[in-house]
C-alpha cells in the first residue's frame, strides 16, 4: 500500500526524484486563478489512465510543492501528472513517467537452513548469505563488521545461544535477515560481555564519541556505565557516551572504563584510552562545527529537530552539517555517526546530495577538504525498531555525530524519544467539540447576555425619567392656566 507525505518548497528537491520504491513528486502552481486557495495533487498509475491519486493539499499561494509516495512496486514504470483545482475549474499537467528500482534482498542461512537450529556445546556452524541489488553489507548481534555482499563464514566453539543478523544496503534501501542458533547444554548463568571499543584521540577542549558495546550471552538486557580518569562524560549511562576533553598543557592519556551489568547482576568491564593532545598556536586556526538533527518521515515532518518523538517502526531521516569555521583549510575531514542499538541504519547515505554506499554507522566517511566557511551536508535514513523492543512509556535514544581530522574534532547529538503506549487515557480521547469552537460559542452568548442586562437597566432608568418629565410638563401647564385665569379676573 502506497503511503503519502506532503512538503513545501523549502524541503522539495528540484525535480521529481525516485529512490528505490519511493518517489517524490515535484510540481509548481503558477496561477491561483483569482482564488485565495487552490487544491493540488498528483495522479499516477501504470497506464495513462492513472487510476490512483495522492492526497490533496490546499495552497494559499503559487510556488513549488512536493508529495512523497512510498511502497510502490519495484522495477515498474509509472505514469503521473500534476492536478490543480480552484472554484472555477480543474487543470491537468502533462503526462510524465518514471521507473522504480528493484528493492534489495538478502538471505542468511546456517548450515543451509533458515533456522533456528540446535548444535552441541562447543559445536560449529557455517553461515552463508546471498544478496541482490545492494552495495554493502554489515553484521550485527552475534557477529560484527563489514561483510561482502555474498559469502560464507564459519563460527566455531559455540558455548551459548546466539542470533546472527546481516543488513545490506543499496540505492533501493536496506534489508536485514537473521538466523538463530541454540546451543544444547547451555546454562543461562553466563556473565555479560563488555567492549569499550577502540582508543580515541582528540584535541583539548574538543569532544569525541566513545564506541562501547555490550550484550548478555543469555539473551537478556544489559545496562551500561562509563567512568574516566579525567575529562567529563555526557550520557555516561549509555554504550556510546561523549567525552569532553579538558584543557592540557601537554599531551595526556585518560583511561575510560565501561561496565556492563545483566539482569542477574553479573558484570563485565573493559577499558580504552583517550589521548588528549595539547593544541599549539599553529593548530588553533583549524576548527570544525557539527550540527546533528533528525526528522520523522512517518509523521510527515518538514523541518529538522534536535529532539523529537517517534513511535516504534517509524522511519527517520538524519542530517549532519559540518562547517569549517576557521581561517585555514580543514584537510582530510572524516565523519562518523553512532546510532543507538534500537534504531536500524537503512542507508541511502548522501553527501551534498550525492549517493554513497558507505555505512556511516559502522565506518567513518571521508568528506575531503573544507575551505574556510565551507559547509557539507550528510543525510541518511534510519528506522525505529519494532514495538517489542521497547518498554511502556518513553525511551530516550541518542544519535551521535563526530567530524574530525588530524588537527581538530567536534561532536553533536540528537535525541529520539520513542513512545510505547498501553491504553489511551482520557486526555487522549477526543470529545468531538473543539475547545476553540466551544469558546467561539460561549463568547458571543456571554456578550449578548451582558448587552441585554445593560439595555434593560438603561431602559428602566429611561422609564423613570419619562414619568418625571411628564409630571413637570403637566405642572407647568397647570401653573400657566392658573395665571391666565387670575389675569382675566383682574380685568
């Protein structure tokens, strides 16, 4: 089923754009026909009869607009045209066409089966995988690292149950497959595994992300805690905290330790080193500034946020902006991004709009040199994992982006607040009466009642004044008549 989203000109590409089975229709409204509002949409289908239409949107002025449709058939040619309607008539644009790209696929098997399978304690298995329409693959869960688009790999001396996952990406998006292996004789009393990640190097008064990880061989959840012998840690209770390097008068090394705890209270620790380098005067001219933001594609967001709400299964679009804010050229700049484990990297990485097959979540990306005040923009897609991965309430997920070269580095983060709801509360249920409508009814009614009271009070005062005036006129007439009769008697 196709899904549509609408955006205004500032977020639209210059022309209709096709990515995998998703198309962004771009149109231009050139004349309102004298109406204050004009409705626009697109018709599309596999023939010139179209047969399907996007959502309609009301435009208050001329200009560009775009509507996104996803979930189309792969490797299929579609016809489309723009449509506009005002109070006088409906206008149709010229017929155009596009062809969708075949979606990526990957099949991971263990010993030739889709799994799950069981093996004896200390047993071995052979993993094989085949993919199509992809440029790169990477492993997660029971294994890790970049993988070829097709291949095989042996896993030996298995002592506990594992799940192996491979994710492959191409121009049509990303796809994953997993297999599970159960180890016979395995007891659920193993301690967790902590990995503090590689050593890091950073200049003083700069930031760098620590790439820790951990898991429970028993399949349970784990918690994280970091401590360092110096500097300051942001998000120390996550696997990938941000280290703020202190000012140093000479190059210094700091030890940072990650401790992982499982549900049974067992712990494991691992350490890494952060080398903080003194910035000499001749290095101070090179400086990078990073901005990391996100928007919720499933919610139809048209602007970027440092933090936003999302639901399980939502599609996200991330953006990293890197700018050289120094007087000297920043050479050989690289970008790395660390997504939280509950967000799946979907690929479609673009550097200033140019597609790249590199997986930025597992590899750093070379963006070349930046001249003074030059900016480069990196975007990529992600998806919040399914609802079964979240507890009820709000789960805060942090994505961290770092830009660096041999002289400087900078890090920024954005936050995704994932909501899992149980039953809608009273405040979530609409009554059917909008508060603004309710106010618009009460306010005129109150004014009418107030005017009635004022009018009546003034009317009562007028009646009393009228009666007094009549008495005064009658008394004047009586006195005048009396004086006339007295004068007649005198004559």
